[in-house]
C-alpha cells in the first residue's frame, strides 16, 4: 500500500480514463498527486472523491500544448508540494482517422502539439526539479501505434506522434541516467476507457475487429495500464530505463 510513500507525482491528463486510474492508484500507494488536465470539472470532482478517501491530491488546470502554462504549473506544484519525484506524461489525443495523404495540416499540428510538445514541455521543466532531488522517474504514455503500423485504423498523425515519444524516451533515458532519472514509455493496446467504449457503442464492428487483433480473449482496463505505470515509476524498477513496455494483450507479440 505504500510503494510510493512520500513521493510527489505529477500526472498530465489525469482527470479521466487511464490518467484517472493512475492518479487513484498512485494516491492509494502513498503518493502526493498533482492532477493536471484541461478538463477542470472532472479534475476537481476527482480531487473531492480522493480527498474523501484521505488521499493527498490537488488539481491544476493545464494545457500541455502551451509552454508558459506548463512552466507555471510545474513551478506551482513544486512550491506546493516541495518537490516533483515522478512525472506521468499521459495527456494526449488521437486526431482524425485519416491516412497521411488525407490528413489536414491543422489536425496534424494539433496532435503533435499535445502528444509530442506536451511531453517535451513537461519533461523540460520537471527534469531540473528531479536533479535537485537526486533523481526521479518519468513515464511517457505512447501507444502500440508508436511501435507498429496498425491495420485497424489509419490515424497517421497519431502513429507519427507516438513514435516520436519513443525516440524522446530513449534519448532522455540516456541523457538523464547520470542524474538518476529514469525514463520509460508505456504502449497500451485496446483499453476500455470511456472513449473506447463510446466508439464500440457507435461502431458495432469495432469490438470484433479489435478483439481479433489481440491474443488475449479480453481487452485491457485503465487499471491494467496504471499498474504498469506504478511499477516503472517505483523504486522496484530502479535498474530499468529506456524501455518500451506494451500493455496490449499480446497485440504486438503476433
């Protein structure tokens, strides 16, 4: 129950889906958690829910595509909690389901602004704080589509952005290893978030199509990804850095 006791964790996109599961699990494991998200209503609701359970959490509204906002929020979190030990770069969006030749430039730029620049900005401002602490851990949320080209969807911008996160993860893992800062990435497959469940509801063929692509006879849950993030963020993974860990029910093993 105390795998992250006294650690200060910053989670982007923490108000819903995988981010919410990460926040809830990390807080239950003794961490002080800074929840950041552009969705203020859901973020504040999560704070109230977890505070009622005796967890130490606070919410900051954050648009990760805006560098000044990232800097200000990271600085304020550090002033509030005294440090930042763990960064979970979870905020992201998929963009439109189009092939490269059909992708609108504005959509491409929007996906990269959040999925890539957001990771860059948050890492840029969290690393100096981790250096002051003598170390830390960063977990970047990529996707199986950062490792492979999917047959089920196009999402050209999303594929490219999540692959960029892989390159950033590997480079930063090497760059900051001497500072005792570990950097790893997670690669979820089909996870039953509210967004995915809505797609399944609206697209009757989607569930069967995705089920055929996973080796397991079931999809993942946000909690499955959260437990993988917990391992990589904790001291149990002290000798693991630069790793791309699929949480995908065997999707990429085939």
